[in-house]
C-alpha cells in the first residue's frame, strides 16, 4: 500500500516537475507527456513488486532493508534513463532535457527508496519480535553518522539542483518573453514554481525523518524496556536485533549482557541454595532431626503461603518472588542450634527449666548470625531478612506467650507465623526422644486447638484448607522418624 501511494505521487510530481524545469516538455500535449511517464512507472511498479518478493524470499533478513533501498533507487534511475532515451528518439529532445528527467526521478527515487527501506526494517523488527528470533549483525557497517551526513548532503544538493533548474528555466522564459510579461507576473510565476518544489521536497524529507524517528523509537523503547527490567531484577527480556547497524549491534550486546547477568544470577542463586541447605543440614545433624525435616517444613511454608495469597491480610504473598524467598529461607529456621552445647541439644529427655532457657537461645543465636550477614552485605536482602525473621520468631505465639521476645499478633513477622505452624506440625508427626510420632489427625487437632493462642487464626485456616497437600508432602518426604499419614 505504501509503495502504491509513493508511485502515484511520483507520477503526479514528475508530470508537474517536467513543465517546471524543461521547456521542451512544455511543448508536449497532455497525452504525449503523461503517456510515457505513466507507462514507465506502471512497468516499474510491476518490476518493483517482483523484486520485493524476491528480496523477502531470498535475501538474508539483515540485508533486506539495504537491498530494498538499492533496488528501488536503481529502478527510478533506470526509468529516468529510459524516458530520456524515449524523448530523445521520439521527440528529438536534447540531452539536457533528458538529464533533467533523470535527475527528477532519481531524487524522488532516493526519498522513496529510503522510506520503503525503513518500512521493511519495521516489518522485520515486528516479525522477529513476534517469533522471538534475532539476526546476527555484522561488525562492519555504514555508521549512523555517515548515513546522516549522506542524507543531509544529498537532500541539500537535490533541492539546490532542482531550484537551480527551475530558476534557469524561468530566466530563459523571461528573456524570451520580456516584453509580454510584467515583473509582477514574472515574480509570482517564479515564486509559485519555487513553492511547488518546496511543497514536493519538504514532505519527502520530513517523511524520511519521521520514518527514521519511528524506527529509532521502536528500538529505544525495546532497549529501555529490557534495561529497566534488568535493573529491577527481571532478566528474561531481550531486545529484538532487527537491523544491521549500530543499533543492531547495541541490541545484540545488550542481550549478551542480560544473558551473562542471568547466568551469574542463576549461579549465585544455586550457590545460595546449596549454602543454605548445607548450613541447615549442619544444624539438623547436631540433634535428632534429619534432612527430610528441612524438605518438609519448607514445603509446608510454601503451601501455607500459596493458600493465603488471595487473602486480604496477606497481600505480600501475591508476589511469587516473595513465596519463593520464604521457601528458600525456611531451612535456616534452626540454624542457631549450632551454638547450643551438645549436652543440652542432644539430651535424651526433657530439659530442665535452666536447660530450656539455654535451648531457647537458638532463636537469637541464629538471628544474630543472619543479622551480621545482612550488615556485611551492606544492602537490603529480602532473603536474609526472611531467614532472620523465621529463625528469631518461629517460636513466638499469637497470644504473646512465646519466645524469645514475647511478640503477639501481627507484631510477629508473617514469615515466622508460617514457620511456627509448619515446624510444630512436623514436630508432632515426627518421633522425639520424649514422645512418639503422632498421626495426622492428632496433629491436626492440636493445631486447631492452638488457633488464636499459639497460631495466627488465618494461618490455621490455611492449614485446614491445604490439609491434603500437607499429607502429600509428609508422605513424599517421610523418614524413619515420621508417622506417614
């Protein structure tokens, strides 16, 4: 559609242009003037359509815009040359007249070729974006600065050349008819013709600038979008690499940078997870727990968080990343046990009041260690914050009778409230030196009895709603110490 409009406007502009710059063309009848022009442009349009299909089918994507420009400019130049030969042979027009026609068509072709090349570039970008693929840009190409310099220079030269031809033709006209034309009429005629030249040339120049700005905006929007997402930790975006120039190279290198960051982030995440698991296993191996306790409790926490996601009190859990961080940090809930003396931690029986006071310090020992890690990191870390909250607060009780700080209600961090229920449930269905493993029904009854005293009532409701999932987790990660529901 765009090329059809261009060819129609070119036919109109060339017809008027011929009369403005060439006195020989003015001598032709409308049929003699329009016939060759329309016929030539119609044939050119048919060739243009064939070439466009050939370029789209056979030319690599990164070279298509360049090939569209080259082929379109060549077509207009060739049509001008053919019209020059036709007028020379049929009407015996001088070479000067023919060159004016070649110049006019070449100038129009130059601006039309740029516009169609930019349109092809946009189409390629849209196609690549939809398919999620990229071109591989060359490391050597015509720099943008040179393109701009060429465009500005050719535009200025083209305008000056056509203005010169118009003025030259009008001067000849004044010389030939100086006695029949008043100066006022001559001035109006010359200014009218110059206005026509500006009315044709300026829209083409402005259209080229607007088309290029549109392509540039598409690239910058995509580039800024990916960089903005990366600055917020989202490393799954890519900038479409759709042009074989600086912007294509910038997009390609931006994508390489994002891939590298994604790889490093994944490596850090894996390192963090392995470190967490190792620390948690180290803490658990100091008492009678097993690694399965870690796997079960972190999945209980995840189940509760996902069940509460749509609850109005727990908007924080609507973010999937928060749920993942709770899942990842849950294994560190008992990391402070590393600091408890063996004769207390491993005592085969109930603790004395004094021993229990020491045992309770595992919450603050773990929290202090994680707090120092936060300070060393020197920036806010959601993961370490959740891990500290869980380690310090998972023995707090809803009614304020827990430890270490006697917090009550919503003063207890949400992460700790979730872990409180998960840890108690797993302790209930697991064998201890001072009790057997309870069946699920008995554990359920104890938890329900602790609603609004030990546990957040809404967390208990979430437990009841996700009860089948708790049973499935306990079965999947059962060990010799647990009662399999």
